[in-house]
C-alpha cells in the first residue's frame, strides 16, 4: 500500500496517544528542548571602525555618495556623511570604493558537500526514505570545508546550509555565520530559526521511482507530503492536549516523542521556516495550497525557474523566491526558464526576490551573478539600479531566513556585517577587499593574517 511505502521510518508514524489520559501518580511535566545543539558562536576580537568617503549601498534602497559607515562593539553605530569618531577608532579612507551589507546566501551545501568532493564527503542527502524530516544538516557540516573561506573572499557573511533535494522532506537546514571555526556550533547564527528543506518535482520521483518504490509520480509526491503533514497535525494536537491538561492539573502522561514529527510540528507552529526546492509554476501553486491545507506557511521557493509565471501569487501569499540568474534547460522542469525571471518577480509589489547560489563556485560571486540579472533585465526595458538589486542578496535574503531584524542592512543597532569593495560590486572587476562579521574583520585581500586557511589544507601546499 502507498501508506506503507511512504512510512517515515521503519517504526512508522503511529502516535502513542493512549498516555494522554489522566494518571493518578504525579508526573513531572515533559519539556522538549527545541534547540539541543545550541550555538556557541562568539564574536571575534575587533576594534571600532570608521569607513569614510565611500559609495554606500545600505540594503534599504539607498545609494549614499561620499558617505561614512561607523561600527563598533559588533553593531552598526551610524551611516551618513561627515561622521566623527573618537581617536581610538580605526579609520579607513574608502574614496572610490563601495560598501554594502554582508552578502547572504540562502541556499548552500558547503560543509555537507565539501571539497574535496569525494564520496565519503557526500553527506547532504539521506536517501533512505522519501520523508526524512528527522535529519539535520548541521550534523553533517564539516567546518573545515575550504569553501567557507573562498565564500568569505566573495563577501559572504551569512549562509544557510540545506540538505539536498532527493527527498520530499529532506530535513532541517541551519544558518551559519561565515567565520573560521572548529565546530559547527561555533558557526551557528544565534537565535536564527531552523529551515525545513522540501523538494518538488523530478528529483524525489526520479530517485524513488528508480527503486520501484513510491513516489513515482508528481501525484505520489503530493500524497507523500499530505500524509506526513496529516500525521504532524495529529501529533501537534496530542501535545497541545497534553499541555492544556497539564495546566488544568489533570496530571496527564505525555505523548510518545517522535523526532520526525517534532520537526513538522515546529513548522506548523511557525518556529521552523519552509524552504521548497521547486521549479515549476503549477507545483509552487500546489505547495502554497498544501501549506494552507495544513496551516503552515509555504516559505521560500528555491530555484523557482518558473516563478515569473506566478509572481502575483507569490507576492500575495508572502513567499520569497530564491533564484539563479540564468540556469535553465539542464532538465525538463528547468526548460522554461528566462533571463528576466528575477526581475519579473521583483517587479510585483510586496515581492521578495532573492539570488542564491546552490554552488560552491557561484557562492564566490553572488554579486556578479546579481549583476548579470541587472544587465539582462535593463537591456529588456527594466530600470534596476545597484541600490535596488543589492536587496536581492542582503535584506530579502535575511527576510527569507527570519533574521532581518539582526542583519541584512546597514542601519543602527544591526550586526556590523559589512563588505568593503574595490569599486562597484556589480562590476565584472569587483573584488571584496575587506569583510567584517559582527564588526570583526574576517577577510582582507592584502593581509594574509585575515585569510584563514582550513586546518585540512595546512601543511598540504
């Protein structure tokens, strides 16, 4: 039967609800830790910095000429012209240079598919079941991946590491600060919500269809999602009843814990943000309806090659779309891509267009990938400015990850995630000269002391 073949684990998703009845023996309240692998991130040592005389893109749609950015104690203090600073502040004369917020990549597999790209490093897809919400990408991340440093050299200060797209529900993603660290906990963005990776279309049906198990069709994909979310709804109901009964003094027994359903319950409750690998317009529309059926928000659509066809629907439903500039045609569901995809999505009021990488190479030049979109769009009648386009890889990306109150723009009291460029960041000649995370310099193009080298590479030159 389809239900058996789509069971989430060998034990299935049966709910042990018999224990919800009152018990005569006093029971301590059962609490489930939502974050058993907490961040140990510490801001690196830093000094206060005043960058002067730069062209500044704030990430809020502003372009400020001959402007200054002052930051200290990990936070942006002020952005404007003629800023003054105390004598102990490091001053950088950036005349002729540009400053932007740190670049944010919402879709990366660094650390779970690290370099060297060998089979024993391939830890991004748990291809044992089409439904694996119990796995967490952070448990596969290798912090020594040299790709983290090459991403820093491209101005990447924050990135979400996702499981791959083999499964209908592939597991949790994790948002990282792109600092050199020995453990993944040392990179975890404090208080950033978890993501939940889902995948539409060809990937899950091709993988599991080749094994002669479900799903083999797109309707099988939808059936699998619906069964999982249905079980999660019952699981949430059982825990809600337990909480209410406990508060009422009925001394109930807690439902049996299920790691798979913990994740789905968290998404229904809004604590975990959905990230959908989804190419085709009709499938994105179905995933929006799926979210409404089971009372969760369908989040961000990644790749979204046909997002331009439903740009109004995405904006109306509050969905971000994270897209490539020009990847298309490499499989059937990518065949209807157009170069103006991002621009058309962005043109709709209240839209949330994002440029993402999904590549250890592309992540090194997200600024130039964004420049390609601007150029193609403007050749076709759009009028997209640098101060607008920068939002696709800063503020909109931060919104998608649930961290827009902490980073993504240059404004007072937000994290001092800052990139100093040698010129216009949307030039083919653009290079990040200095990169700061929470005000600490983590990269300097001309100073080897700020060019971290993975432990894996030390001694291998």
